[in-house]
C-alpha cells in the first residue's frame, strides 16, 4: 500500500516523491536504532524478567530486524544497520554494561558502498529538476524587483524634470530625446540608465537580469563624466538587460515602458535574444499593436516553450507574463507612437529601443 503511494507520488511530482522516499528510509533507520537500543537496555537492566548472569563466551544473536515500516522488498539497506548497537561476541543472554560499551566495528563492504552511491545518485536525479526550477523562479523574482526599482527611479527623475521621462526630455534638460532621431537609437539605449544612475543608487546591478549572460558593470561611472578618472565601466549596451519603451507615459498606465531584452517577432521563439543583438549595437523597432511577439529561448524562457519574461508599465509596476498574454492582452492596449524614425518598417505602433 505504502509502496504504491510513494510510486504514484514520484510519477506525479518527482520532487515531492523523492522527499517522501527519503523520509521513509530515515524512518526505517530510526526504527532499527530504537529497537536495538531498547533490546539492549532491557537485557542490561534486567527488565525482561530474567536473572543477570556473568559474561560467557557464548554469543546469542540479538533481535535486529524490526517490522517493515516501509516496503523495500527483500532489500536490506545495510548502511543504516551498520550504525545500530551490536552485541559483543562474549556476552550471554544478559550482557553486562562493560560488554555493552565494547562495540564491534568493521568497514563497509563493496556492495554496501554501491548501494549508498546508487541511493545518493537517485536522489540527485529526482531533486535536480526541482532545484533548477527553483533557481529560475528566484531569478525571475529578482528581475521583477529590478523592474520595480527602475519604475521608482523613473518617477523620481520625472518629479525633478517637469514630469518628463529621460527619453522625453531634451539633452539640455538632462534627457536623451535628440538621440532618438538617429538612424539606430538602439546604440544609445544604455544612456537612458546612465541618466537614472543617481535614482538607482549608483547600483549597476539593477539594470542586469540575473538570468542574462551579460554581467553588470563594475561601477555606474560614465565615460567623460566629471567623476571619470579613467575607470569608467558603464559605457555601452553590454551591461544592460532591459529595453526602453519610448512611447510610454505615466498618464497611460498600460503603456510598455521597459522589459527583458530577449523579445523577438513571430510565434516561434528566437534561439538567441530576439531584437537585442549579442554585439551590443542595440536595435530600434516599431511594433504594431496587432503584431505578434514572443520571448526568445534565453533568460526566463529557458526550458519553458510557452515563453516567460517581465515587462514594466507606464505606472512603474512590473508584470510577469508569457508570450501569449503579451501578444493578446498587453500589446493591443499599449500606447502607440506616431513619430517613428525613417528607418522603421512600421511607422505607427509601439517603439522599443533594445540594448
């Protein structure tokens, strides 16, 4: 009965079944220990109703096999039985305390060592998928928190700049609006986050997703800035993981203001990073609201054919969404752009600048 339950649990939920199997094995090991200890204590203190006698050369085998608490068939897990209390060789039916203190010690056999290795390997195989899923889930939550920090930084910056975002303000007012008129504004995507460095607490880790192969810059110092002493590290797109939605507006909460860079066109996920090139040159695209988008197979979509990623909205909130919900729910309700660059294929839609 218990064997059938454990087998069903392993088939349905491998992680839970592995933990249940491990618990049952420990349960049987504890039962072996308790039974042996109780048996020896009863003999040592004469609690079994028989008179104590001096030690004799004759050895009486003690009871060592408790009732099966977990159905392992005819297989005895020898590793647990090695640690149980053993009867000394020169004890009679009622051993004395001196003899009880002398324990028989011998090493593992090759068969027992093989059993240990097989059990450990089985547990590793069963627990590896759950550990991997837990790691990816933690990365996605960490990335989502980065998005929220960016949303807060946008609102703080807008509060000091006449309620304008960095991509809406002119360069004379601290923004980078003029750079959006270039043929490839994607190469300047990193500038958006360099402008927000004070609002981000001078922490370049906030613009890097932990699931991205890119690594954060050593510092938030921009080349040519007043605090640049030759150690500027934040100078291009290779230290940025999030695109910028330059059509976003804080008065339109459902507008897309940012998101993971591994976004691509079409239903079939891209094997790399979609619109975001690996060389760091960036990309500037305009996507119609009736278009089709999908997260690529990188970052949070690793091992998830449905696609998964994070986006940041115009009100500064962050959402964890799939490729399907992005195309059918969020994209049609996003704010469009009517002043696209001449190089854009679609002149009306959502303009996203990728690092």
